[in-house]
C-alpha cells in the first residue's frame, strides 16, 4: 500500500494505463509540459513523449472532436477539460456525436473516449471554474458518468474507465485533489467502477453522495452518532448507470434517506434519485426523501462559496428534519 493524494493517484492510474496499452493517449490544454493546472498529468509527457501526451489549443470542441476521430482509428484518448465550466463549448461534440455514434452504427463503432473533468467548488476560484455539470451528462443517453471521491478509487476507476469501450465522463472533485489515503498500486482486484459502495454502515438513515460530498457526509455521520443516530453513507461512484440495487437495499433497511450534492437542488441529480427511491421504497420509507445541494443561482464569487456549498451543518439539518416527520 502507498499513501497518495487523489491527484497523484489519478496520475499513477494514467501512467499504468499508458504503460499497459500503447493506444492510450492523453490530450488537453497544458497537460504536457505544465502537467495540467492541478498537476494531475505531471511527468507523463516527459516519460511518454509529445505524441502520446498532447498539448492542445484552447478549444474544447476541437479536443473532443479530435478524440472521437482517434477513437474511430483504434486509440483510447483521455481528454482533460481544464475546468468544469469549460466543458460547455464541447457539449455539441459530446452530446451530438460521442454519445450517439455507437447507437447510430448499431454498435459497430466503439468510442472508448474518457473525458476527465475537475468538478465542484471549494478552491476559491473565479467564475466558470467551480461548476457541477453532472446532470447534463447523466441526462444524455450513451454516456457513462462516474465520480471518484478518494485516492484509491481515483487510481482504479480511471484505469477501468480507459479500458471501457463506452464513452466515459470522469468527474474528479478538485477540492479533494490534495487529500491523501492509502492506495494499493500493486493489485488489480478492483471494485467495479460502475458499482456503488457503502463507505459507512448505519441503521437509521441513508446519506447518498458522490465526489466531493462523500467526505462531508462521512463527517456528518460521525457527528450524528453523538446524538445517537446511526447514519449509513453510500458513495454512488457511478451516476450513469446507477447501482439501483445497492441504493434501494440501503434505503429499505434504514427507512430514511437524504441525497447530497454540490449542484443546485432544482432539477439536480438528486431529484432523479429521490423519484426512483420513492417509487421503489415507498412503503418502507418513514419520511420523505430529502435533498441537500447548492442554491438555484449561478455559482457565486469565491468569498461567498462557503455559504453556497452544502456543509456539515446543512447535511445535519437534513438528518434532523428526516426524524421530525
């Protein structure tokens, strides 16, 4: 076991994938010589060369369009979108081409493209640098959408995403990049990247989260324990496809549920989860499914982001409210 920060774990996962398969390419703005703005690709161009770690122009649509062409020719491109808010110029290529081409060809064409997107707030950045655009892509059929929350998952999930023949949107919680944990870099017996995981068992209420909010929910579960409440925390890991079986089993067992994400609550991913849980677990629920998220406003200036982002108090408030029904 090796202690790694999340950014370094993803770097090591990319390195291993490139060593194992010469068809794996990394491309994006400043991913080569600079090593990425978060240094996630640091050292890769030096070791694999400029033909496999490619510094691209500042043109997200061009990056994804080029990756689609490379994938059609047998390569496995990994594209970095420098910041979450920069993905929207590439939306046409992702939604209209990447997601639809395999179905359009009746499965004859494979597009093993991974799009890495640092997501969420918490780093005091300027406008367009702290978005949570996951709902746009989970709504787009034909895309796999996954979100890692810790170094161990970052290391294994990026490699599984690269090996997958489907297009994968890979969300990385940027404010967790520097948090460290033990990673088994020697083994390959990985937990499936399309499966959810119970990261803390409990009996009274289920907190469901992904990406940056998993740590916050774990902290909330620890705090709730002081009030005598046993809170289970589920890390979704895969947003599409959703591991419905594990989610529903957990909620049926606890009878209460709150979904937590950074994105605005209105029409957010939590709305879909709440609807599915209500449909499936209605007669086992002791309270309505609650949602905790950002407000229905554009992401605020950095001085206000602490008020915007869901924190420990807002998650605990949802836990408390769930027991008042």
